[in-house]
């Protein structure tokens, strides 16, 4: 299959990935030749219920199996992402799986910017409160506030520069 025929429209890709169970299914199928639907249902039910496969109830297995059989596998099959053989129960990935998995396969060492901003705000609040309690003999609170605001501006500029030069790959699925 050539690369043009493996690409999905972006809206379709996001629709397929909008469900957590489908994302688990795709991740599990990636790199395999196919997995029997019952085995997939058991594995996904175990993950979703935070239990080992042996600890699952029949109801938990059945609920996942029915959902996969009636909803998720047909939707993925209609989009050409998987094939399903009803006789053997085998769900097999197509070349399109790798393109979809790229959307949620972003294990990077990105900076947690929300935490950086939170630390700057907490430190600023603490120093401001300390300056207010100690009075104007040591440091005036207005100067502390100004330094905190400058700190936030500096962090914002660094964040913007970091985002502009980020090497994070963008999945190549055209519209």
C-alpha cells in the first residue's frame, strides 16, 4: 500500500481517536499481524478495569467484547484502519494504524510549563507576603510585585521561544 492510500483525513483521524477504547485497541494492534477479538476484549477490559485478566468478571469481558464487536471494530474497519475476519474473529491492523498511533505517541521530555508558572506565582506570593509582614524596612512590597511580574514575563518569553523551536514531530496526516 502506498503512503497516499494509507493517509486519513484529519477529521476522520480525530474522530477515530476520540474514544479511549479505540486508542487502546490501536495501540495493542500496532506491530502485530492481528489478534483474536476475544483476546483483545479481555486485554482491554483488564486495562480499563485496572485488574488482571484472571480477575475480570464475565460481565466486564462481555461488555468490552460487545462494544468492540458492535461499535469500535466496525468503525475502524469502515475507515480502513483494521480488517476483521468474522469467521476467525481476527482483528488485523492495516498500514493506517501507524499514522493514527503517531497522534498519541508523543513521549517527549517537554517542560511542564504550567508547573513553571505555578512555581513562579507561589514563590512570588510567598516573597510578597514576607515583605508585607516584615514591613518596608527591608524590601517594599511594590518592588517584590514588580520583580514577580518581570519573572512571569521572562518565563513567558522563554516558553514562547521554546515552543517556536520545538522539535516535537507533527504527524503527517493531510486534510
